[in-house]
C-alpha cells in the first residue's frame, strides 16, 4: 500500500512538471535543477555564475530551503534578474507543484536561464522533476569519494556533475580520480567539470556548458 502511495505521488508530480516544462519550452527558457548535499556550494556556484556572466546571460533563480531566505538574499545581491525563495517547512525536496505558482511571478521572456536550487539532500530531490531540461549534481570533494556509489540515483539522474572545492584537495584523503570513477561507474555518460568556487578554477568549462545549452534551447 505504501508503495502505491509513493507511486501516485510521483505520477501526480510528473503531470504538474510536464505543464511547467511546456511553459518553459514555449518561452525557450533553459532550466536547470541544481541538487547537492547541504553545503556543497550550490549558492556559491550561482553567485559566481551570475557575477561572471553578467551581460551575457540573464539568470533567474528559485531557491528551495526548509527555512529562511538567506540564499535568496545572496542571489539577489549577486545580481540575478529574478529571485524567489520557497520555504518547504520541512519537506526535503522541491517538486513541480511548489514551483508552478512561482512561474506566474516571473517574466520568462527576459530570462536566458532559470536555476532551481533544490533543498540540500542527496536522496529524494533526484526523484522529483520540476519541469527542468537538465538535472545537475554539485559534489564537494569534502563529502568523501565513495558517495556516488552510496547515493547512485542522484548521479544516474544527472547528466552533469560539477565537483566543487578542489582547492581543498591537499587537505583531504579524497582523490579526484576516484570521485570521477565512482560517479561514472553508476552513470557512464556523465559529463564532469572540476571547479573551485573559491578561486574560480575550472568555472569557464561550466560556463561554456551553460551557454551552449541556453543557445540550443533558444534555437530549438
Ligand atoms: N574552500 C571552498 N569553500 C567553498 C567553495 N564553494 C563553497 N564553499 C563554502 O562552502 C560553504 C557552503 O556553501 P553554500 O554555497 O552555502 O552551499 P549550499 O548549501 O550547497 O548552497 C560556504 O561556507 C562556502 O563559502 C569552494 O570552492 N572552496
Ligand atoms: Mg544554498
Ligand atoms: Zn524529499
């Protein structure tokens, strides 16, 4: 019986998310569902991206947190075109229903990219679409190189993994090659970029990926 309920919830979410997706497609707006553990650096990556691509990409961000508007405040200060904070009051992921009303608050025609920063959690955010074009997982080297094996769904559902905090590698036992191998063992076609949001290393490759995807969505 419990399995049936879970399946119904996932089916209902898929229906709402496909309506969101149709709205994004109509506006030719490229949408990313950004997922990670708490503290991997999702907001830091967005702050950097918004600042570095100012004048090139107009970026909107929907923030999902259990409580507070701390992240939306950071994103607004970074210069995002549109920012909205969702407080889930306990729910550990963002779903299609939560973002649907937010779409009425934004002018999609002035945006090139919309990012949904999901609730920090390596588990259930991977199960719930929001209507995105791409799911991406941000992984911090501080989490330990075994985590892609222990939380495989997140890495299977994402086409892109960005490995963050590589500036900290000298202080850790984690090996970058092992993180890559463990992630590609569960998802062979995974695209991977290694970055540091602290010193900017590797971010250009991620920006290139974003710009390519935005252009392809506009062209399609
Ligand atoms: N050393 C280092 N710290 C980082 C890096 N990126 C983010 N941080 C720090 O990690 C912490 C969590 O970052 P935050 O963006 O709030 O993570 P979120 O919870 O995933 O949104 C903050 O103290 C950041 O300054 C990085 O590349 N290197
Ligand atoms: Mg955050
Ligand atoms: Zn959840």
